[in-house]
């Protein structure tokens, strides 16, 4: 599977049809694979709720655009990170959005 601009553009177009403005593509090769291997298209305006994976890890790789990530530790401390990549698809959205 090749992640080129056409593939990612189609993924973003599908995400635009989702009210949550995102789409997850399962990259696992069998039902026995218990990993969290997914390609997730996140459009401006979507919010991923605070969550945890107690038995697995989660890695984030930004293929295009920009995202801000907040990692909460036990208690009240947190760490923030910002990820950017040079290419951003042009998507016409009926909903107001912003990029930080």
C-alpha cells in the first residue's frame, strides 16, 4: 500500500463525510493482530477525546498537515507536542475550521 497524495486526498474526502471530521483505516493484516495499527485522517475541527490504552502503546506519525497532541500523565501533569508536515490537502469544508 502506497501513501501518496492521491491516496491521502481520497482518505480526507471520506473523512469530510463523517460528522466527527475523521476516518480510521485499519492496517492490521489479520484478526489475530492485536496491535493499534491504523491510519487516521483528522481534519481541522476534529477533537480526539482523552483516552488511554492500558495494554498497548500508541505512536503518532504526522504524514501531512499539523496536529497538536497533549499527553496526560497520572495526576495532573501533562506534556504537549506539535507535529507538522509540509503538504496539506485542499479540502472544502462547509464547517468553520482553523489551524493553529
